[in-house]
């Protein structure tokens, strides 16, 4: 199957686009989302997924984006690929990630699901042996260990192996942020120290550029969920000097053509647009919305309700003509 151009502009009414601006991923996701009609189509789906994951070559960021997106939509293809090609590291990693996505979505629960996560963890180990230089297996393993709430001595060596291969992987840092949060196995201090350490060393145009904003949004949601005074004063966090300066710089730099080039740029711009409309100067979001176009990421708009409705409301207010 010949894959089309990696990127494609998105126009029209705001809508949820899991693949963001990756055209090839969009084509394959649509292909594998439904049940296959016969073995021939199932094999064709496997071939399409295999080519999609091979195409980025050494672009680990793009491969991770494609793996995590497909994991939520291609469970049947992942199972067939793993069964027919058990020595293919991409097949092993995609299957492990798809099972993790199923558990996180609530599709499986209980002891049986977690035993299967152990099996998925073994697939990650096998994939890491088959392709030692690749970080994808280690990211999937990190996600599984996080889901199982394993202790830090089991997390740390996986994190170290991952950082040695792909030091600024966006998905890996989101997994660690979740693990270190007070909602899971960490604390506010651990979360804050992690973000501070990453922000002080990562290049400003790296795939983890939005990590401080992601952490602030998670704290913001926790405050809203807490109710009472914490909920009433939640918006004040966007006007604190450090965050206000971060948003100011991001509004200028992230909308510059070519400054951010990682696969999830549009998802990060959704984070920025949401934060800006909650500040004292929401018109600053205008250029951000224009850069996003109509690509809606569920998070963080789902904090306030239906993500497409909330995005559309603000997009129409600050980005010119209403979308049709």
C-alpha cells in the first residue's frame, strides 16, 4: 500500500481528529477501524500498519504518535499481526500498547486484564531484544508499569533505558508525569520537581515543550474537581507570574512556522489555546486558534464539557469567521 503525504492541512468545521495532521496515519486508521471483511482484508490491514510504522525511519517521535494512535483503533489488526509475525518488534509493541489502551478505556478489568498486562510487558521485553536501539518498547513498558502502579525501583531502570534512546519523547514524559502525580504514585512535590528538571534541560522546541502547561492543566482540573475554594480560585493559576510568562512566550514561539515540528504539535496548541482563553487576555489565543484550524484534541476541552462544542465556542469568538 502506498502511503500518502505525512501532513495535510485541516479545514472546515471543528472536529475530533485523533491522527492530528498525519495524513498517512488518518488513511490507515480509517482502514483498520472497522472489522475486516475476510482474511484478505485482515492481511491487507496488517501490511498497511507495518508500512505506516516503517515509513518514519529514525523519526521516533512520529513512530510513537502513530503507535499510540493506532493502539486505540486497531486492536484486531494488532492481534493478528502479533499472531502471524511474533518476531516483529513493531507487532509486539503495537499489541502491548493496544492492550494497555483497552484497559485504560475500561474495556477490560480485574485480575485477568492485569495478567494480560504482564504478558504485554513480556512482549515489550522481547521487542527490546529484537530491536535494542528503539525506545518504543520501553515507552510501552513504562505505560504498563504505570497502569499497574509498580514501585519506583521498577520504574526507574525502564525510564533510564528509555531516556538513553529517546531523551525528549513526549509520550514517555506524559506517562512519567502521570505516575509522579498525587493522583497515582507520587506527590505534588514529585510532579513539580520532575517538570522543573525537564524544563531546565530540554530544548525549547523539543517534543516536551508543553510539559509545564500539561502539568498546570492537570493541577487545574484537580482544583476544579476538589470543589470549594480550590475550584473558585482555579483560574488564578493562569495569572501567576511564572505561568503567565510561559504562556506569553509560547503564544509567540509556538505559532512561528517551523518552531515546533513534533508529531503532536496540534495537540499542544490545543493546550495553549485552552489556557489562553482562561487568562485575562484571551484575544492572545487568536493566532493559536488559526494555527490549529479545525483539529480538536479532546483534552483539555473536555474539562468543561463536550470538547468540540467548547472548542467551537472559543474558536468562533477569537479566530474570525465561524467555521461552517
